[in-house]
C-alpha cells in the first residue's frame, strides 16, 4: 500500500459529511493560524501598536468572540445554520476590513490629515534625519 493510500485509509474520515466537516475544520484552523500571525504583525509593524497592547486587544477580541458563541448558537437554532454562517462571515469580513482605519489602541478610527496621508504618529517620527525616516517619507509626493 502506498503512503497516500495509508493516509487516506487510516487518517481521513470516510467519504461523505464526516470528511467534508474534517476538511472544513482543517481549512478553518489554517486560516485561524494565518490570521493570528498576520494580525499581530500588522498591528505591531503597520499600525505601530505596542506588542503588549496588541496582545491585550487580540485577547479581548477572542474573549468577546467566545462569549457570544452561545447566543449565536441559539440564533442559528432559530434562524438556521446557513444564514447565520453567512451573516457571521460578512460580519467577520467587515471587522477585518475595519482594521484599515485603526490608528491607535484607543483611537480606532481617527482619520488621517488628508486622504492617503500617513497617521500623525508616523509623520512625527519621520521628522528626524533622512537615515532614520521611513522609506515612504523620502519619496516625493505625487503632483
């Protein structure tokens, strides 16, 4: 028996709903792992939040998510799992898209001075010498 045959026979669930559920769970786990790593990098390197505050924010978000699980389960029981899953997917997408406007820990939606301008915390840091300013500040502005 080949290695693939052994894996298919002994490690995968039988064909049908069990295998589909296992594949969905695996895909979800890979996505969660990618999200945890990239969100931490995004908030610490792009938004420039302190790593401790990033960890606190992600922990609080995880805690809220785990607390709303039971009420969402009741909604799924009443309204149906498919519609609830679609609603949750859309809500998750909107929430992740809102990360683009995060400028600080307590100022989640403070707008930049002008469209396309970096957050004020970046411009204050770029006023130093040319060797320490970020690459985007050394480029000329479009006319």
